[in-house]
C-alpha cells in the first residue's frame, strides 16, 4: 500500500504540474523506497530528520547506484518534503541542508592512432578504387570529410557547413566560423587539402551549374550535407574498417585532441584549435590520457597483477 502522504504528493504532481506517467512512476518508486527505509528506522515522513535522509542516501550509494540516479532520488525526496512543508503537514524541510552527489563527467570515447590510420586508409582505397561516377563522388566526399575532421578537430556542424571558399584558399589553413560567431584559423594537412580539392573537382564535373555556396553541397534544407548523413556514412565506413559502429564524428574530434596532447601539444594550443571558450572544457582530454596510463600500468606492470 502506498504511503498516504506520498499518494497525496503524486496526486498534486499530476493535477497541478501535469507530470507525465513515467515521471509519476519514477517518483512513486523512489519515494516508496524512501518511505520503507523510514519505516524500518521507526520513522515516517512527518518526523524524519536530516540524519534519516543522509542515512537513506548513504544506503543508495552503497547499493552502487550511479550518481545520476542518486541525484534523481534526492530530487524526488526534496520535492516531497517541500510539498509536506507547503501543505503544513510538518513545520520544516529536513532536505534543505542536503547537497547533491557530485556527478562525474564521463570521459570522451577516443580512437587510437592505429584505428584512425585504418579508417583513413580504407577511405583512401575506396576513393581510389570506386568505378561508377556516383560512387566515386561519394567516396571522395567521405574521404575529404574524414581527412578534414581528423586534421582540424572541428565540430561536425562546422565541417558540413563549410563555405565553398574554404577550398579556394591557397595556404594550408582554413577559417572556421565557430560558436558564438567566433572565427578561428586552423591548419590542415596536405592530404586533407588534396582530398578536398579532389572532392570539389568531381562534384563540379558532375554538375557544373550546381549550388556552390557550400563545400559539401547537398539537396537538403540547409543546402549542405547534414550532420546525420555524414554520421551514417562514417558509421558504415567504420563497420567496413572493423571498427565499432558507435564511432561518431565527435569521436574523431576527440581523437584529434587526444592525439595532439599525447604527442606533447600545449593545452592552450589545443583549446584554440578546438574553439573552446573555456580551457576547463579542453582539460577533459588530460583526464583521458591519465586514465589510459592508469590502465596501462594496471594491465602490464608485474606488481599490479599480484
């Protein structure tokens, strides 16, 4: 049987706040567990203290639940006690002094240098061996996209939206219009530049009067290749290369940053290349390297295996 005050809270959430059925079900589970814990401790929602709440949260942590799940349960308990206080069912809110568990920031997925070499190597072979004109153009476009992305580390939205003028720059640099209208200049490799020029050449030969506003023009609402279309092409390329199908354009951006730092690049330089406004965003890649070193020691050091 549902605790009556929990039932009243759920009715309020449904009637006054229009909470969805899934949300109400989650609140019912979380607050049901909370009520059972209080009952086992000889307490109830009306006389529960902050110590009761802390012990309940500690029991959730010991159960191994993720920090995000712990935070969600704390949110449910806080809203429940605010409801009890607002309704005059108790004179205080014991949850007001609780702090949420700190969520650990997930480390970005990365590819090894060998993985990227295999991916780009396959893209080059397919671009060179494609027989039909349409297949040749598509393979050349995929190669140009992958080469540019790994060469510059730009965001996928920046990549697919590059203007046609980007291919006309003689120097091995490219101007990128980033977030907030901030422009940055990044170098591109000779291989990436050659792949882009080949892509442009094939596209122009197939449709001399086609739309030339964008480097990767396409029949879409925006006039250029969509992020989703590139993600699908990259996923298919990864599968053919024997790499995880979960590899996304963003993973190649991560690889660009991680491989630079791995080879001694300055963190500030990587920040500028990625277009991060705050260096704390870039620092996540140092944690990736630290995690890789830790695993390397644990898996290979003789003492770690004892």
